[in-house]
C-alpha cells in the first residue's frame, strides 16, 4: 500500500539493448554508481525475442537511502517499467528507442531519451525479398513529440573509434545528460571498480560525456568504420580520382553520388576496367534519358540497379568476402574479443553442382551441365554442405583459391549468362524509355528481384522473368506502370513466388498464354 509520508519518488531507468551490446554491464555500473552514492537500487531484466537479436529490457529504480531512513520505511520498488513512469530511456540502437515508444515508456513531461542513431537490422528487415529496412524518420519524429529531451548520436561508431563497447558510450552520455544526481567522478569510479576494459571504457566515456554536453561533435565517426566494399588496398588512388572526376563531369549532379558508389563497388568486385564498362553502359542510357527530358530519379535508379546486377554473387565473390580482414574485425568487435584472444568462425558452405559449373569456363561448364555421367557424380559430392573455418589454414587456402579466380571471372559460364541477362534488361529499359518514365522506372526496379545465389537466385530470377513477360505483353497499355508495380510487389510478397503466380492467374484472359509460360519458366529455373 502507498505510504503518503514518502514524498520522494524513485528515479526510474529503462535500458533497451540487444544481445552482445553490454546492457547487463551498463545496468551493473548504474547499480554500483547508485549504491556507492547513498542510493538504494534494484535492477531486473526481461529477455526479448530473437527477431530483435535477443532484445532485452533492463529496468532500474534508484531511491535515496537517507529518505527511506527518515521515514523509517524501505521503499517498494517495481520490477517492470510502467507506461508514463520512466525518467530515462537508454537505447543501444535507434529502433530500440522506437520499442520504448511503443510500450509507452516515453512521455513529454518526464522522459529523457539517450539513443544511438545507428541501426542493427532485424530478421524481418534482412530476410525481406525487397528493401525491408525500416525508415527511422517516423520514430525520430515521434521521439521529438513525446520525449522531454533527446540525446542522439552514433554511439556504435564512437565505441569502435575508441576500441571500446557501446555500454561505455551510453554510460558517458548518461553522465553528460546530468539527469542523475551524481558527479562525473562517481561514474568514472564505477567503471574502474568494474575492473574490465577500464582504459578503453574511460576513453569512450569521456568522448560521449563531452558529446552529450554539446562540447564536441563526433558525427564524423559514423563514416570512419571499415567498409566491406570499397577501393581495394592495391588500387591506385590516381585512377580512382580520374574515374570520379569523369563521373562528376558526365552525369547529373543529383545522380553522381550513386554512380560514385557503383564505381567503387565494381572496382572492389572486379577491377577498374569493369567499372569503366559500367560507366559506358550508363552513359549510353543517359543520352536517351536526357533526350526524353525525364526526372533524374531514373538515372539514379538505373545506376544503382545496374551496379547491383553487375556485382552479382557467385562462388568467387562469396569466397572473397569470407576471408576479408574487415569481416574478421567486424566479427571480433561483435563478440567483444580481446586483442590476445583467437576467434574462429564456422562458415556453412553448400555450393550446388550448378554453382560449380557456373565457375568453370563457358564450354566446360555447359558440357558438364548436359553430360549426365559427369554431372551426377559431381552432384552427389556437392549435395551435402560443409563447415569451413577461414581462420584455419585448410579453410583459408580453400577459400583463397576460389577467390583468386576473380581474374578469370569474365571467362566463366556465370559471367556469360549474367551479361546476356543484363543486356536484355537494358534493351527493355531502352524500349520503356520510349513509352513513359513510370514504365521505365518499373522495368528498372524489376532488377531488385534478382539477388543472391543458389536457390535464392533461381527463384528471384524466375519472378523477374514473369514481371518482364508482363512488360512484353502489356508494356504499352495506359495502365502498364501500375500493373507492373503490382506484379513486382506480388513477387516481393513471398520467397516461393506463390503470391505472384496467383496474381498472374487473375489476369486471364488478358495475359493469354503468358501465365503458363511464366509457370513453366519458374519450374525450369
């Protein structure tokens, strides 16, 4: 029962964190901080679900011990946060702040929100057939409406920069917010008393403290993280500069950034000559686009999707990415490995006989695919996947030998097939340009269905084929853009293509024999 003699209410904090982000460590620091400075503290944690990578709510209540002694009664502290009753929300990832909003933990009269602006994508975002990434804008708008105060910056980038963990950055931002009645020295002492990674944690704490106070800005750190893709170490900077200058001089300003990213991606994927081919293909379409005087959105989308298709995923690309130093560093950072610790990863590899043949020279690959007495034994060998560790000599040499085939990629069966598909797609774009900008945009965006490798690529390309057959059948109709958009959305609705097949089936007799042709294409692929 509530005792009216206790006028002081507890300080309430909710930490919204995911597995591996140190939410438990942060909670322990806050408890130690409070207890060392004359406060009673209670902390609980409620595990979340796997879709948010083990998201957990840590809830803390702090109450001044002197007040409890004054009234002669211990406070009753809650085990779970209540809507409208949380003073401080700490979010270790931006959408975790959105989760606090959804639960009603953020209120204008009371709540200070301290959130990292970086994203860690959920399972549904990663597994979406199309672009499933949630836009942060609506969450940010609602925070501005519902929070009393917001402190937001890229805390993950700051943690990487200081070779620390995000919990230390959150702790520094909490101190810099000056919401808790404790001096900075008390926060730092809590880190020292923890005894783990003290030096790095104190560095990150100091930078974050200053950022929260507004004394310094570290937004540029978000651009300092290592890129998975970019200019390879042995690339000549002068060559890249020349190509970038060419981009700036030949393409509209509104599209230059996307074209630049495409160039860097293709240099990393293959070489400078391959990136030059990309620019030449774009330039050919740019002339036609400028003649039509259409919006620059078409140039940007074409640049983006052409770069994605030209950097298709094959066995060579997969092997290359698995052995990159930047990937190992990212894994070490995710598991919070110390410098002296050895980290091993187990990569599950399951190349089908089709992927093996795709990596062979054109003639040999096609011969193996159509020769049963060669293909069947090879299929039996490859039907079971295997686990490979790039950190062990045998696994590294195996992956490196496959990755080294990059110099011969242009001679492979997969390269020949993909180039023919790209040329057919670009021819369709050229035809669509003579129809309307909206139809052109839909033809360009159909490429997003083609992704991955193995079964994922097979299903995606079958859906893409169906959409393009729709373009061939009714591309010049007045409602062609809307119908193509509906087709593409149906293809993105599920991985197996059932929604697309059902949608196409509803067009009879408008589609004629296209429905049957599409289904046959799906089965054959």
